[in-house]
C-alpha cells in the first residue's frame, strides 16, 4: 500500500466523530501510576461508522500519556490486531487529557536503569513506529495539546495528522543535554529540513499552523 505522509494539519475541533461505541482493550498496567489510573486500560479502543473506523486513545493523562514500555507495547498490539480485522478501514490515534504525549517515560531512562534497559525502550519505540508505517491501514494522529520528544516521532510516523489550534510540537531534550535523534528522523521526513533542525537544536515549539 502506498503511504502518504502529510504535514501537520489544522482542525478547529476534536475528536472526528461522535456517538462512540467504546471498548476497553486488555493491556498490562503500569505499576507506578495511581490506583485510580491503574484500573484503566493504557489504550482505549472506540469504534465508529459501523465498526469501520477504530480510534485508539492513549489513556494515561496523569502521566502525560508518556510512551512507557507497557503503553508502546499495548498500542503496537492494538494496531496489529486491527490490521488483521478485515472490517476496519482506518485507525485514529488520539489521547486523553491536555497532553497528547510527553514522549518517553523518563523513569525508564534513568542512570540507575542502565544501558540495557534504555536499549529496550528505544527498540520498542522503533518497533511501534515501524508497525504504524508497515500496516496496511491508514493511520491518523488526532492531536489536541502538547506533543514533545518521542511523541513527535509517533505523530510523524502516522499517515495524516489533524491537530487543534492549541496543539504544539517540540523536541526539548537539548535543554537537559539529550539530543532527540530518533524523533529527528521523523521530523526530517515531514518538515522542511531547516525547520526540523531548528526544533531539534533550539527546543523551539511550533504550532499546528
């Protein structure tokens, strides 16, 4: 299937559809989140238009929808399962709360966790992005709010991006001495080179517009 990557698009409203039929997906839960949040699935699945459109919602708003190992694995499994569903025509990736995603869970990237743990995180991230790009269904990122670091890679890996007026995109890793090299690949593929470099080297935010 031919894949079409578009620049960030601007929408006045979100989400795309109403009258959702909600399904809770079975996922493993983060041990470090609150009891209230741990009772919820990491990814919520909603079906629209007679089950032809699936909306996957990142569901860790208290953790700023961080791309933890568990969340990335859950999202990847949902995508693969939907790709095998012959009724589904389109997948939307959205989020709960005011932050689409703050990128990697930095608790999994501490010095104490060690290089092998860091490698697991980045390998899992690559697997997720490759799954988005390789499945047969078009994937739309429905963005409402802040998108930072690895989350820009997630958004950039989708086929279409639709964002609200308040949405912003940035790679702030340089502020703490971490160059966002893997998000940089997705940015360079979706944005003019100089704009991508500006985001990576200055941590400057850009809007959906």
